[in-house]
């Protein structure tokens, strides 16, 4: 197998057991291959960080410009619009057919829109630490911290980002179980995103029908993920 093809499968998380052995061997014994892996990781990390930064700055700017009597619904719609935009920048350039390929196309990490991360802030607390770890990509640590916050306070954001941390750790069954604890309702700003990411989790574990059911629910009512849900349903059916 060409090294480029092996690299692509590695970043798509599609290596077979035999290919994993070959990949690790090349990583240990081929310095040029190791440099290329490191380079590609840095590129992907930079893209992710830049996307998160751009989205977070736009959302925060929008929030700061809102007046006293405006409600928060517009804020979450803007978040959804930018998720659609960044989701459309997926690096696949060919038609996707399998659930795995569709997942890779549509999944975009949900940014921290709750607590801006400022390391070195004198007012550090459990919440700021949890979001710092999440923003830094330390998902095992953010999972532990968000789990503790939810156990202590039962706040929606902690449960949501707990589930998102699990998705980032490729623990999709646990993410689904966590999303199941969420009390979704029309007036809960997290509700459409809970359904969206739960549907993607089902897609990742190849439970296509369950994913479609949730996506159709999202397609029926106006919400930030409505159009993206309609598009994904059309590709799945």
C-alpha cells in the first residue's frame, strides 16, 4: 500500500489491524514517514483551532451586541449557521455513501460557546478548567470535569459537553447514553444540537435507521440544524 493511502486511512480511522501494524512500523523506522504524520497532525490541529476561534469570536461578538430585551434564540441560530458553514468545509472531495464517510463529512466539533477560555485568569474555577481542557483537545480531562460539574449542579451545558467529549474520544455508545439523559424541549437551546450529535453518533456505529429517525425530527421544525438534517436524510435514504 502506498504511504499516502495509508496516511489517509489513518486520519479517517479506517486502518485494518494489519495496516495498523504496518503504520506503527513505518512510524518507528521511517523518519520521513514520521515527519509527514507529524506535519499532517499539526495541519489538522491548526485547521480545527482556527475554525473554533473564528466561530467563537463571531458568536461572542454577536452576543455582546445584543440589547437587554432580546432573547437568546438568535445566538443559537447563529451558532447553527456557522456549524453548517464549517461542516461544509470537510476535506472529502468525493461523493459519500457509507455511514462512516457521511459521518466524516458532517461531523464538526461543537465549539465552546458558553465560557470563553482565558488561561491565566485569576478567577479560575471548575467550569473554566473544564472548558480550557475541551478547547485544548484534552477530552479525557474535560470529560472528567464536566461529569463532576453535572453531578454537582445538573446544568445542561455540563451534560452536553460531557457527551461531546465522549464523541471526541470515539466512545459513541456512551455519548448516546449521555444524550439520552438530556431533557430536550422546544425552549431548550441545546435540544437541536443534542438530536444532531446523537444522530451522528448512531451513524458512526452504523445504526442508520435510528439516525434517520432523529434527523427527520430535526427536519420537521425550524431550528439551527434543520437544513443540514434534511440534506443528510436525503443522502441516507
